């Protein structure tokens, strides 16, 4: 994420925090006012019952709305809770790591908008049930705070989508006649832009693919990549793969990047023809990593939700490479040939 966008998001987060403070204060103040009226009404009823007196006209309104006031206190408590949650979410947005903004915004925006809508609905119900002595300015300020929350949420979603479209605005064409230039373009136009937790599905990911990944993946101190998880098939695990994997994993660890490889089940590997890479901002169809710079193909965007769903499924139904090696070692050392050891 660009520095200017991070700065803009932090500015919006500060404004959202201010709006959330207003909403939180409204819930607390409303609860206080209803509690006072409830106490007055309850006191009037107790006095009238004890001395068989007629309730004074000034107290009659409160005494007649005891149950309504009690419900309004509970609803105001709900407003307070909603305001507090919105405040915490905006605070997290302010202090969130710039490299993880995209991932957080995808969860933040719909939840925050939903809370704002629920808040305004509850507030209307509270105000329509019982009249409380609030100044028009205070009421208007609360509605403005809700409006600011919804407006800025929508803007954050729009800005995130605009940024994602700009960072990968067109397809990347792979020309098999220019393999070196292809690697330069792939890094500049795709891999340098990846951020957060990266997922890669490629059933042909072998030692050559690992070498290409090393050339493409930025591993300097300013990298926005936090971790990388790769799903491949058993047939690609050649004799050099083990050493290459652990060497690369150690180097990535030294660069602050987590690295994990998972091995698909046979039936999943057979069915998984599509290769793709996902990060916190999108998903992209790619050629096989072992020939990514040599195959005439286009790299295009794909539906991120579908890609994430497929990636999660493959991860859940695969085995971690280290566990796979351990399983193979126990299988080879078993005296019973052909008997598969449990994973």
C-alpha cells in the first residue's frame, strides 16, 4: 500500500474515532437520562402507593412510563456497546500495520457499516418511545457522527478497490522470446506489489519453480509480504527439492517472511489444473512457476473470493511438507512394504 494511501487511511481513522466517541457518549448520556427519569417515576409510584396520594402532575408522565423507560435504559446500553465496538474498530484501523490494511479493510468495512446502521435504528426506536431532554444540537451531532461513519466506510471500500485496480490495471503478457525481460516485468508488475499473507497453488511447483520464486519474491527489509504458503503435488518433489526447500525457508525466515509448503492429496492434485496466487488485495491466474517466464500466456485477475475458498480447501485437505517427509521416512523404514503409515 502506497504511503499516501496509508496517510489518508490514518486520517480517516482519526475522524472515525472522533465520530465513535460521539456515538459512545450519546449511549452513555441517554442511559443516564433514562435512569434519572426511571428513578423519578418509580419514586413517585412508591410514594403514592405508601400514602395513598395522587401523583403530582409533574411526575405523572414519568410514573406512567416506567416499563418504557426500563426498556429504553437497556436500549441505551446497547447503543453504548455499539459505540464502544465502533470506537475500538476505528482505533485498530489507526494503529494497524500498513502492510495489512487491505486484509483488515475487507473485514472492517462491512462490519462497521452494519454496526452504524444498527445504531441508527436503535436510536430512532429509543427516541420515538420516550421523550428525553436532549438539545437539538446534541441529537443532530449524533446523526452527523453516524453519517460520517457510514460515508467514510464506503469511501475506504471504494479507495481500496480503486487502489487494487490501479496496482494491477491490465493483464501481464508473457513473451517466450524474452524470458529475462519477463522476469523483470513479473517482479515489477506483480510480485513487488504483493502484500500480507501470500497463497500459491501450483501442482507443478518443483525445484525450478522454487528458483524462479526466489528471483521474483522481494526479500529486502521493505517487503510487504508477511508469509507465503504454497500448495503443490507429490509428483513434483524431486531429489533436490528437500534441500532447496529448507534453504529457501531459512533465507525467507531471515527476511521476516514465513514459508510453508503443503502437499495435495492425489485426487485433489489431479483435479487442480488452474494455477493462481492470492494476497490480501486480490487473486491472479499464473502459468506454472517452473516456466512462468517462458510460456506464452496472460496473467489476469480472478475472483478473489472463489480463489481464497479453493485455496483454503486445498490447505485443509493437504499435508504439511515436513509431516509428509516424516511420513515417507517412517513408511520406508517399515518392514511391511506397501503398508501406508498414518499421517
